[in-house]
RNA sequence: GGUCCGGUAGCUCAGCUGGAUAGAGCAUCAGCCUUCUAAGCUGAGGGUCAUUGGUUCGAAUCCAAUCCGGAUCACCA
C-alpha cells in the first residue's frame, strides 16, 4: 500500500478516534511536503476545519499526536505551519521499502485483473508512407498498451488499414499513366515511398488539368469535377467495387508494395499488432446494424432512400448512416467493426488512438452505438491526441513540409552515432553492437520526445530540439541507467548485510521518489497518458544523478552505507528500465 | 455561426479533482572532470499564469464574459 493510502486511512481513523467524526479521502488533501519545510508528507487541514473545528493548530496537534501514537513505526514527528500538518516518516519505513523491492524487476506492476482491452492505433492509409503524425500515434498506442499491461490488463493491439477508397485509386491511376511498368524493385525504392510518389504525381497532374480547364473558362468547381484524371479515379473506384479483375489485381499489387514498406518501418520502430483489420473487409459491415436501427426507429429513411439518424436533441446534427445506393459510410462500418472486435475478443474496453480532428466522429459513433443499445457501446473510448506541428506551422503534404517517418528515424539514429563517436566511450564495441546502440539511443530520443507531452495537446516538433540529447530527453535517462550499470559492474553487492542506518537527505529523496512509482503507473493507465511516466522517470533520474554527484557509492563511509547505496542504485535502475519499457524505449548497459 | 480544445519564462512543456514563495528542460551567464561514465552536477538571471469580473479563508487551477489560436459541423475515410 502506498504511503498516501496509509496516511489517508490513518487520518480517517484518527479523526474518528478523537472526534468521532466520519470523513472520506475526498475531504482532505495529502501532498508531498515542500522542500523548505521539515517533513515528508503533508496533510492540508483547511478543508477539515469546515467540520467545525476551532483552530487549525489545535486540530493539527491532536491529529498529529494521534497519528504518531497509532502508527509509531511510520510517523515519527510532525509540525504545523499555517494549517499544514507536516509529518516525518521513519527511516525504517524507507529502508524496509528498499529492502523489500530493490531487486524486484516487476516493482510497481499489478497482477492480472481479468480485464481485456483492445488498443487500436496506427491505422494508416495505403497511398503514402508514414509520417511524423503516425509516429506519435504509434508510440502512444504502443505505450498505452504497455502501461495497461503493467496494470494487469490483458491487452490486444490492433490496427485498421485504410486500404481502399479514392486516395488509393489516385496512386493507382497515376501509376498507370506515368510509371511505364516501374516497380519498387526496378527503381530501388521502398514500396510505400514508391506508391507515395505516384500519389504526389497524381496531385501535380490534377492541378495541371484543373488549371488548363480554368483557362478554357471553366469555374474552379467545374474544373475540379471534370478534370479527366479525376473522372478516371471515380471510374476506377466503381470498377474496384464491381470487382473488376484488372483493377483488383493492380490494387493488390500496389498495396502489396506498401505493406512491404510499412512492415519495414514498423519493424524498425518496434511496433506490432495482434490483429490487423482491413477496411476492404470491413467496409460492408454495419448493414444489419442499419436494419436494427430502422426496426428500433433510431434511424429513418428519407425520400431518396438514404438512411439517417437525428442527433439534434444531443446537440449534434443529422447524420447519414447509409447512402442512397445502399453502401455503408465511415460511421456505419465503424459501428460494425466495434461490434466485431467485441465479439472476437470479448473485450471490456476498446481504446481508439485517433487524432483529435475526429473528436466529433467518435462522439457520434459512441452515441449511435448507445442509442442502438449495441453491447460494445460503453466500451468505446477515444484516446484523442493533438496534431504534431512544425515551428513553421502545420505539416502540409502539398507544400512538401511533411516529415517522413523513415527519414526522421534515420536522422535520429545518425545523430546518435555522431554524438556517441564524439564522446568515444564505447570504442571497444563490435560493429553490430554499435549499430544496436545507435538505434537504441536514436529511437529512444525520438520516442521520448513525442511521448513526454500530454497526448491530448497538440505539440510542436522542433527538429533541432528533438535531436538534443541533454536534459529532459530519452538519452539522459538511458545515460543515467548506463552509469548505474557501470557502477554495479565494478562493485559487488552483498545482500547479507543488514542495514540499519540513518538516511541522508539525498538517499531518502530517491526512496521518496521510488515509492511513488506504482501510483504513477496506475495514474498513467487511468488517464491513458504516457507522459506521466516520462515525467516521472525523468525526475527520478535527476534525483539519482544529483545523489551520485554528492555521495560516493564505491567509496562510501562504511560498508553498510555502500550496501545501502548499491541497493538504491539497483532499485533506481529497475524503475528506470521498466518505466522506459512502458514508453517502448530500451536502455543500454553501456553508452 | 454552432460545438469542442487550447493560451503558464525568449522557446518547448509540467502543474489544473482549489492550498505554503508558480516548476522543469532548452537557450543565456557563472562555477565543477588526478575521485563510481561531464549525454552529468551546482548556482544566477528570466513570469501581469491571455484579459476582466465572480465564488472562496485561499484561484494558474472552479464559474461567467471578452480577446487570440486551432479542430470540427461531407452521400471522404
């Protein structure tokens, strides 16, 4: 049980003892004591005064005395300043915490709780390569999955590939027009980039044709509609839906190229899925749901036979759920897929890692599912994340300001190599060891950079800052870990020695931080927020570095102190490692 | 226009279920490598927490209004 919980219970009990008063955890606050005051944890008394106490000092003294009387092994002293009851916690408590947990590599994690949850993330289109925005999505999805696992959930990672639709046909048409039979092999280009080039070529040609028509006195709108290349795309989409052999074959071939490219990228960044759904298989889902909705009068049919739902009483608009030609739209197939996931995996929670531009869509999705009383409705949870912007503004594919995922990964790994070479600390590494190290550091820097901020907020990606390996960065934490490992290689740990010593300030600081790890994990899981973990391990690493600069482990004053500090080092290393793992980041033994 | 999200140091961000003098990192400046990895440590400067009003013993945090920025409101996905 965490110290905060112990303290909460103790306060509740003491108030009951002294005043026969019943309060709950919500009635008072417990904080870490500020540095400038004596004590470790603080009970804020003001809110309790509302329960008819004369003065905070009297309440504080009586409460403080009772807490110590009943918990003499934990609380040893208190002081009261302006309504804050500051409690000092016994060194024995901290040392017991250390002794019981320092070598537990699962410290802070919880056993299986029987709950099953699916995390859907990545969800790429198959007409162009992955970019920076996908990276944030991937890292978030992966990390949230890991955090939930640490909290005892059985997690399934899934991905829905948007493998059909107009955007795919654009690349296909352009390939037919311009490729002259070229393939990724003949051009020596990664498959997804190869197909992406034709998507760009389509847009260039389309723009050219539109301009041409406007010169012939077309309006902008008509020109966009009548451009021959756009007509060809629409024809191709119809042919695809009709299952025309040559179109399907081309579609399979080009998607195949893209999948090869994606597979390489996913492998490189360490991302994978337990289940991949393809929109070409799911886009027809939801027809029976539409029928259900009509039967229940949740949906209604318009004159042109399209089917709608009226959400105006929920403050939203009317929404189409089935086209007049009888095909499902995005929202319909999503309800179908939600249901399918639920049935296939028997999940209790279904998390969607999707950008915040789809907040409205996800709201509508859940609302419709609820109105239909679909079993999976309440399980739906949208992890909405903000866009990644550049210092110059938004990424725009048309202006070529999109940051390509593969390029960025390469650049980060390259920067890691340059830094490492300059420092020259691992000259004895073999070539494969070096390659592995550069990747660990480069990817670590990138993942940490994208995960360290609140997912809900949009963020600015500053290329210069992101390649900085100092301060609040992945490599800083990796470095702290490597230093600890280096010390542990030099000095043997002797677990027999029984430690009973007074703790110095910077020794205790580490334990106070370590004690919070379990709470941080459950908080991060509750909020689906990896940045909580990132911020925490950064603070812990800083605390440890500060300790290390002040006190020596190997040259400790006594054997007992040396053993104590070795245990502190081991525990810190374990927490840093498992925290980083929850972010999808490896830690190197040396760097 | 409706709805939703955001505005904290030069920059990037914490803090937001109300609590003590608003915190980090980067950048700037000043120190620390015969001593466990200097990708480190210590210190300094830097703030009208967008604005105004309200609630409260107490507001960056809650409420209202205003200003600024963004997203969204498709028979696209």
